[in-house]
C-alpha cells in the first residue's frame, strides 16, 4: 500500500466526550484525545517560529478542553477549533498518521 493511501483521511469525526476519530485510506483507525492535539499544536501562537520552542503552557489549558469543530485544509490537513477559542493550527494528515496513538503504531515507533 502506498503512502498517499495511508494518509488519506476517509472519515473524520468528533466523538464524545473528547476524541477525534480518523479512518485512513488503508482502513486503519486512529483515536486522538482532544487535549493531546491541542497541546501538540505547532502554530505560531503555540510554538516560537524561529527556535521551535513551545510557547503554550499545557497547565494553562482548561480542564474540560475539547475540540468544537474541524475543517479540512485541502487534501493535506485539518484545521481544528477548540473550546478555549484556539483555531489557528493546522495538523497535517502526514503528521497525524505518524503520531497515531494506537498500540500497534506506538510499538512500530519504538
């Protein structure tokens, strides 16, 4: 199976209470906790553009943080919006697939 099929997001859904489901072109399913997505945002408001050092302090995020919506950004990513008002980050599908938190994917990265 080629990489473009693996990173094609066939289904994207916000699940309750705070999980993002992506079903990939190869049938693999990824479940991302909303909080971990927000904490890993790489936009200029969350990460210094030059040093790549985090600006966002995860301790400052509200306890009940959740994703309130998403938009597809071309064929390469998702723009996620969160209950804390944040909505400027784009998560590339490539990055999301590479960071899938399922045991199978985590084991292959070790």
